[in-house]
């Protein structure tokens, strides 16, 4: 499982999306006849939350707001609103968003930090949840662990269906003398709605999170397009290995308890092929940011910034420009008008499932995978030189 990197020290070899490929199946299926549905279990034996497509939009201020999430729900997916973002700091966040978009490259991080010093208004938490509820569909919101108990109580009272607890690295055992750590087991037991937690990348941590009653685990540390944690902190595990290890934990937990807790690969996927690989590696669904930041409905106007960009002392994100390429419906279902795989993500999933002979996501998780570092470059010289198709980044 490893190789020597120096005297008395071994390291595992790990893999990301660009280093593997999926092998076509011995039978194929009409893509229109595959099932891409996804479920999140609810506490108390209640009916699970059901999605037609296994795609969730990240709780990032450049990606989701009330308008975006309502449209995402209408199309069969799920969007999550960040309860510690501009949506809950400003009655009308449009001016703050415009300032971030217009800020100079050299000062944008400082500008974001300044805008996020405005206190969170608890009345806005309830208001945003109510606005989402009025729009229909599943209502999902998020916060960091330190604020989870308070904000989850407000969100549940206002009508939320799902609460996401998200931090750079999530563990059950968190040691701090400065503040009270979240008691995850007690928190999930007291909650009337599903709790999804992230982010994690290792077998043992994912298993322990599941043992504490969560309804889903987000997988990924640092792979997001606007995240700089891997550079700032040196942390992370490439998403293929992180997903495979986490899927093994999910399966071990299911075998032991009979309770199936989905894993959701979060970050590092901007194109259909990446999403397909994540699902084939064992993920039940994916959480995507930058691909949706390109939608006309997204609040960032073609810009996207990491969740930890506003951190006052150690920002671990940046603002990137991704451009506006089409509607949310185009990005999810096409018709694609770009050649790089960033539109019609659901069509890519369905077509890939058909080509490997998988009729469900569970069958898709059994796809044969090969290590293939040349898969993106083989025969693609002209695309690479001309910066088109698979030659784009």
C-alpha cells in the first residue's frame, strides 16, 4: 500500500480523476433507461429525501442563493445555502456580491474579508429558509460546527429539510480549550431532520462519523477550484482515493448495522467525466461548485470564491473567474453549447452508465477502473495546442 519516500518513512500512492479511466461494459444500456436517483435517509424511520439526480450545488456564495436553489430543486437536484455567507449578513446581498465581483485581483481577498465582518442576522436565517420553503423542493442549509446547534434550531423551526455541517476537516473527536466542541452524536440524535457532515477523506473518520448518526458524509479536503487549502496547509487526499476509501467505510458500516449512509464526493469536478468517475469510484452523489458558478442563475455573475476566503487570519480560498456559459438547465441537462464537458452533466452520467452497463448508481459503483494517466492526453495533441475540447482546463 505504499513506497519508501526516505529512510524509515513510507507513503501511499493515491489517485485523482485525471489518473484513472472507466472501462466500457460487456453489455450496454439505453442511456434513457438508467436510474440516476439518490436518497438521503431521514431520522426516526421517516421517508428519505429523494432526488432525481445525484448532484448537489455547493453552499458557496458565488454559487447558491434562494433563486438558484429553487431552480435547482425544480430540475431534480439540490442546492445548499450557506447560513454564514452574504445571504444572512445583508438584507439585500446584491451590493456585497457586486463589490466582490468588481474588486481588483490584488485586493479582492481583503475586500471579501471586510464584507464578511458584518454580523450574521439570525432573523435572516429564518427568512432565507422560509423563502426557500415557499419556492418548493427540499430546503437545505449549512454552517460550520461551532454554529451548528444554534443555526440548525433556527433553520428547523423555519422549515428546513436538511442541515449540512461543513468544515475544512471534520472529525468526531475535536479538542479545544477555547470553545465547546460540537457533540455530534447528541446533535444528530436531537435533530428531526437529516444531518450531513463534511469534510472527510479517510476510512476511519468516515466510519466514526457514520457511527455518530449522520445521514451523509461529504468527501474531499482541498480539491475545489477556488480552494487553496492544499497550498496553504499542505492537506488533502486526491479525490479518487478519498472516495474509494470512504465508500469502503460506508459499506463496512452498512454490513455491520444495516443502515446505509451515502457518501457525497465534494469538489474537484468541473466536467461530466469527473462526475462519472466519482460515482464509479463509489460515491452516491456529488457536490459541485465551479460548474454551477457558470450558470446564469448563480449570484456570483461568473465568479466563484472558496468558503474559507473570508477567514480573517488565514484565508484558504480565492476568487476565480469562470464566466457565464449558459442556464442551470443547460449545465445539468443540455443542450450543450460548449465542447469541454462542463454542460449536460446529467446527460454525461446517463451516457456513461449506459456504456458501462449500469442501470443504477449502485451498479455504476461496480464499474471496472484502470490506472490510466494518459487517458486525457492520448491522441489529443491538436486539442491541447489549440485549447479546445479536452485541451481546456
